[in-house]
C-alpha cells in the first residue's frame, strides 16, 4: 500500500505505513522562473529605415542651414537682379589676345569694359520695365539681369589700342600685346 502526498496539500498521513511498504511521494515539477513582464519604455530598437530617415533629416537640416548662410535673404528679396558669370574664350594670336564672351540679350549700350595693362573687366546690366497700371500680368518671368567677369591676362597689353565688337550675343574684345614674346616650337625626340 502506498500513500501519495502532495506538497501543496501538506497533509499528514492518517496512519503510519507498515514496515516493508513503500511510501511514494510526488513532487511538484519545478518550472523555469517566469521573467517579470517588461515595462513599456519610450526607447525602442532602431530599425534600418529609421537610420536612413535620420540621415535624410540631418542632411536636409544641413542643406537648409547652409542655404540660409549663403543666401540669407533669398526668400525676402524677389526683385534682386540675377548676376551671372558669362562663359569666355581667351585666344592667343601671337600679336594680340582675343577675348570672346557670351552676352545674349545685352545691347552695346548696356555693356561696360574696363581695361588695365594685365586684366579686363566686363560688366553689364539689362532689364525690362513693367507698367503695372496699363497691363494685367498673369505671369512675369523676365527680370533684370546683370553680368560681371574679371579676366587676368598672361601678358601686358596696349590699353589705348583695345577694340570691342558685339555681334549675335557674342562680345569680342581685341587686346593687342605690348611686347609680344617670341615663341619657338620644340621637337620631341624619342630615345
């Protein structure tokens, strides 16, 4: 005869077992300790898309701050003239330099050329005047434009002999050299 005892009930046997009889006691199986539930926190694991979004936001802030630094009044001043740097070619023709500059939309009266012995300065301004009272504009995109370029020359020029011509939006300035330097071609030899 066997008596089973449970730890949860903890009862004493009513009578003692006789000699030679087995006593079987069952034990409650021990379960692994349960983890306490985690408290919710404001911090969560970063996901890959979160990292890319953070990069995008950081670069956008940097771009906006940098743009504000370079162009602080770009949103405020709308009628500020656009200044552009024209494309130029400088050609060496032995006795003179020929400077060509793209100036589309400019008239010869709008262009100012200042010449020094070792440099040329070109500036121009043009624009359109709108008569707001006589016409009802739906769109106005043409604006006043200005133009500036300063070019250092490799040799001194004769300031009094400089000549300029404007044709089909290209300004051509002939700059005669003061004392043209002699040039000599050198042959490349192979060994």
